[in-house]
C-alpha cells in the first residue's frame, strides 16, 4: 500500500470550480457542526487565496487552507498581514510540509514586493494543531507560555483583532466569540490525547481559551521574517538527517554548533 502524500497549490479563490467547492464543504462539514454551507462559502470568498491539497496519486482534494493578505496602519506605521482563515487537512495527511512550503512561497513573493514593510501572521485558534504549527516554526509569536507579550505587540494585536472581528473580539481575554451559532468540533474527544495534553504549549493554549470546544478562538500573532523561514528550513533538514541516518556524516561539533544557534 503506497504512503499517502499531499501536494499543495495556491490559487485565487475566484477560480475555484463548483465541484471543488463542494468537496471543500464536504471536508469542512465532516469536522464542524452548527455552521451552514452559505456561511462557509462567504468566508472562503472573503479570502484572496486558497491552498488546495491534493493526493499526489489520484489527485483527490484532501485538505485546504485560506489566506487573506492586506495592510494595516497602526500608530502611523504600516504593517503587512497574512490572515489565515479555515484550515482543514484530513488525518491521513497530517504532519506533512506541503502547506508550509506554499506559505513560505507567498511570504517570499510578498517580501520581494514590500521589502521594508514588517509582516505578521494573524490567526485565530480553536484547536491545538494550528497553534503548534505556529509555535514550532516561529521564532517570535504571541501569546506563548515562555514570555509575556510585549506591550507594543499586545496593542498591535488588539488593533488587528478589533479591525477584523469587531464586537466579537473581547480585549480582556484576547478571544473571538461567535456572534451567532457556535461552530464546534463534531468529535471533541478526539482532539486531545494524553501525550498532547502534556505539551506545555497545549496546556497554555487551554488555559488561555478554555471555551474552545464552544467555538471560541484565541487571537495569535507571529512575526514573519527571513529568520522564521531559516528556522523552518533547519527543522526540516534535521528531520531529513534523522530519517536517512545521515548523522555519521555530520561531526558532533557541527551538530552542537547548529543546535546552539537555534
């Protein structure tokens, strides 16, 4: 039996075909309840780009992620914002890096056009998987269990969240609460295994957003710069080295030096 691999490709949301949109809704509705296809379609169409993940064998759609790109002015300074919308990858394809690479390409293209504008990744988190992607691949992200969010960053987060979510955003908790129906997970018990619950990032996330199973989402922010993607490259390289048993080809001193830099 062949291993299942995912290939991601970005495209403008306006180019999605009706049969593709039906498949995206099918994937989404299998995992969330208290939502409608109309709400789902409106949310998709509000984003400029979508990453569609297809099985490399039969080309069937197995996941997707949406992205809105815009600029935000705060305290007389302009910031670039990548806002991640719905992300849903089917379990057989979890842990693969296809989405990471597509996201990195979007970052590179954007920075080439806007080299002097700081760029941030804005996302709201209900489940732990997206939060861990941010935590494991970002050098600077907030909120996190290690450090207090700097005042300036916290003010920027408030400004971005108020602009994006209006009265649904609650500044005191940093959480976005649904205004109408509560979009909830269909299988909430499957979200957290004992090993996952032991992770300090997950424990922190649950403490910051205890009502996530009711559809409440925590506002998170990550600073995207060249060091972020150097970190992703380093982590990917380390996995390749371990998978293919290449450690004998790398001296212990070299490996130690790399670890100290990260």
